[in-house]
């Protein structure tokens, strides 16, 4: 009899349990990174943290559909790859050794269904838009989105301000909770709806270039976009957008990790173009308390001076009035760079409307870190908040050699 753990206590675990080989498996317990929430166990079995797994077992069956970071954890604990089964990987259903713990046909069916629902169906639903874009089909409606390069030129040459919208902002406009770092609120939703249809020519409104061809993105990025942009979601976006308006590509702040072509020289040129925005200028950065934009790299080296206004990493909009009031009071001729989630979108707009120059710069610093390390995918940065990866909100202290200069730049802490 094989001794197993099931990693994950969500709906996937029930599907795994239904496909265990009857009489051939002993379920030792469950493993989950939030085991503390299940002190009384589940189904009469203990729920353990990964580091609490006992050594005497045959397999860990991962019931989580996205398992990359789980693999990193388990391998980091010294657990061999040959002991990890990914239930929702169709490729693994043909490995005969695993048939001693999982019913071959039932497992294949569930893995195949997952592949269809998460990859095949989104691709087929989105195909008409991807092909229509490359063929300039006129009977398909797209928002007008100009390239990031043109937005950067307008910011540099004409000092236009920038407010960006990503998937999170669209969800917040519909009062849907998606981002862990920002609670939904009617006030925030209404402000975002106002801004996305803004007609002020001095403010660039940017949205993600997701609606047509996805050829320039990595396979993983394209699959994520397709999975999110269902027909229903696409319809919701079209209702929120002004289809007569010219938008720009919000991915200007993501010039590296999503790109299929990660040629070092091409990426460097994209970053160099962005660095021109603050070259020789005094800047005020408004950021979360562990964002630390430009700390430990040379992203901001061209700036004449740097001041920082620190806001909360999470739910920054709860302190919006205080942030706006302070920045309006201290900013004169400085360029204001903002890295603060959906709050940045609103703040950049309001500052621009009051006559200041403000740019919602988003994840640029993290992108630059990944570029500098020649990363192929997102990973943790030791002392920076990375909201898009597992445990990226668990941030270490700044090294001593960086801390003094960083703290000198802070002129106000509203966190």
C-alpha cells in the first residue's frame, strides 16, 4: 500500500480523492501553506505545513492546478521530483508507476478536462480576435491602443501624465475582489470609471494590449490572458471603455518578463527609453512601504534627486486623501512617479488635473530587477514586495548598505 499526502485543500483535493486507487493507498494527511487555518484537520486527517511533512511516504499528489511554486518549495525541502505527482498534468497520466495510486482512466479524464477548460476553450474563444487583429478584420471591435513606445515619447517630450489600467482595475470597477492588496470600494470603482473615459489631452490613459494578437507574449502570458479574457469579461471591458477614445499600452511598465523575445539589447533599449522620463530631473516617488523602487539597482541613477512618500503596501486607497493632500503640498516642479496599484491610477489623474506631472509607473522596478538577472520568469526579490508571486508579500529587511540612503530619501511615511 502506497503512503501519500495530498497538497492543497481546495476543490482539487476532492477530485484527487475520487481517483485514488481503492485499497491501494493510505492517505497520511493534507499539506497546505495555510495549514494554520485547519487546526482541527480535514476529513479526520491532519493538515501540515510543507516543512512538517514526515519522511516516510511514497508520493505527494499536488491537487493545485498551478504548481510551479509548490514544486520550488518541495524541491527546496529535499523532496525528490520522483515523489511529486501533478494531478492536473495530462503528461503525467501516462507514467505507469503512478497508476498504483491513481485510477488511470479517471485521472486521464480529469486532467484532459482541465486542459480543455483552462487552455483549449480559452484559446478557441479568443482565436477570432487574435486572427482578426493580424488580418485587420473590420467587423471585429477592438479598443484603439497605441504602442508603449509612443506613450513614452509623449511623456518625455510633452510632459503628459499617465494613468494605467490592468486587469485588477477592471475588476475593481465592477466591485469584484481580485487583488489581495486592495479592497473593493464604491468610491474607488466610481473614480476608476471616471478616469478610464477621461478626455483630458494632457493625461494618457493606458490599458493592457490584450484584445487582439498575443504573438509578442510568452506562451504562459498568452494563456493567462486568454483564461482571463473570457467572452463575458471581454464584453464587460467593452462596456467600460470609450471605444472612440485612443488609449496606449499599459504594458509600457512591463517591458521584459511577458515578452517572448527577451533579447538583452532590445530589452535594454526599452528600459533606456523609460529612464529618459526622469533623466536629470527631481523626482518624488509615491510607493508602498516595501516597494523600494530603484533601491539596489541603477534604474533611477539618471535622476537629479529622489524623495519618497511612503504609503501602505495594501489597501492604500484607505489613506488616499492624506496621500493626495501631502503630495500636492510638497510637489512643485518635480516629476511624481507612482507605484501603488489601483491607487496610483487615481492619484496620477488627480495630480495631473491639479497641474502636476505624474506618471503611474507600476511594476517597472520589478521588471528591471528580472531583466538585470536575465530571469525567464517572475521570482522573489529579497527585500521588495512582489504581489504577483507566491509569498511575494513576505519581504525581508533592507541590507544595511542600502538602508541609510533609502531612509534619507523618505520625506513622509503614511503607511
